[in-house]
């Protein structure tokens, strides 16, 4: 996601001819977009995306369970 943001900033600066970016060749300006595509490909290929999605789902499930327990007045007992 950072690569996409950087690419958009570079593209805007290049198009509006702001600063030293205006003099850069087109392939340098568009390189962050290629890096973003490579990152997304790698994340999907290795399962990183799915792992993060499962972690978010598990955190939501745990929060829901804790909220239900508190609403019922059930607390964990310390031994």
C-alpha cells in the first residue's frame, strides 16, 4: 500500500512538473506501481494475505466472546 501511495505522489509531481521528479524518466516514476504489483503477487502467493485476514477474524471473534461473557456476568477466575 505504501508503494501505491508513493507512486501516486511521484506521478502527480511528474505530471505537474514539481521539483526534481519532473526531470526523472518515466520508468523511475512508475517503478513504485510495479513494486506494488510485485508485493501483492508475493503476498497472495505466500498466503500472507489470507493469514492476516484470519488473524483479524479471530481477533473479532475473541472480542465478541469477551463482550458476551461480560454482559452475562461471567468472568475468568484466577487460580
